[in-house]
C-alpha cells in the first residue's frame, strides 16, 4: 500500500489502524475505514444451513435463518462496496447451500466463481460425508493474477485442515495462496470474522497488511497471542539470519 493510502487509513474516524484486530462488530467497525482503501476481503463468516446432521441426530433450523443471514450480509456488502477498491476481490468461505445466497447477493458484480477447498479427508455425515468447503469469489471489476509465486489459482485447492486454535480454523497455507495470488505486497486485507487470527498470520507471512474484527472475546485474545508469538519468532529468525551474515 502506498504511503498516501496508509495515511488515508490513519485519518479515518477514530484512527482505524492497520495490522490490528478489533474486538467489535464489523459493521460498526467498518464505518471507520476510509472509502476505496481495502485491497481484498477474505473472511469465514458464521453461517447456518437449514438442516444439520450430526452423529445420526437431525437438527432442523428455520429456513428463515438463511433470510436473516442474507439481510445481515446485505448490510455488510454495502460497507464493502464503499471501502473496497474498484477491482478488489472478495472471498468468503461457505457451504453448498449458503453459496446460493451469496451468488444472489453479488449477482450484479462482474466476476463470480467458486473455489473448492479439498480437505483431503472425509468429515461426518449420513449418507454423504463431505471432505470439502467452498470459497465464494466475487469482484466488481477484473483483476490480474499476481504471478510472482504462481501461474494460476486452481478451482480445487487441497490443504489439510487444522484445529489448533479454532473449531472452524482455516489453514494458513490455504489463505496465503489466495492472498499471494490476488494481491501484491503491502496490500491491505480485511477479515470481518477474524476468529483465531489465521488471516492475520497469513498476511504477516506474505508481507500484507490486515484489518480484522472479532466479537468473541476468547477468540480475539487467541488471535492476539498468535500474532505476538509469530512476531517474536519472526524477530528471532531475522536476528539469526543477521548473525550468519
């Protein structure tokens, strides 16, 4: 991100800082982010499908749950359209059912696609046992792939899941591939549902800036600890390289 853009972020209401996770609601928090200042949205929101199977038991939620989430996400989308740069990509983790809601919400955007995250092992379910999640992609404009580290982004990406910090944790390597391919160094990535901080770690690994929001206090604290640990290990790594040099 250019110096002028960094200054623009810093001059937002109540000085919205980059490389920071905020323990607050994302809709309220995004109001402090200046317009056309974000290079990517990468997020894993909570979502509910109407029917959930678990260990042979069936729990049926109201179909209206999807409508409520659609309304909520429509409000989030309004802020994204304000704070995103014109050709900035949006990537949202979702399941087969909720992907249809997202396709409807982003229908007027120029680019839309689905990426399959292949977890490499099957999960629970009856009779179907999934071993994948979906990543919904949308863009109001068009974007050129950052070919520094890859020639393309496949529509099926295989990465082993991790659950060290969060029950729905996403692999940092998976997030890095998406960030690396669709942004350049020093870009700013927004995660409205930061969870345990995996997106922040992926940004630090790829030399990107981040802004995150997480309402859950325990996950927020976990994210702070992870970032602190990463920063310390990164500092020690640089010190070791400097000593060798």
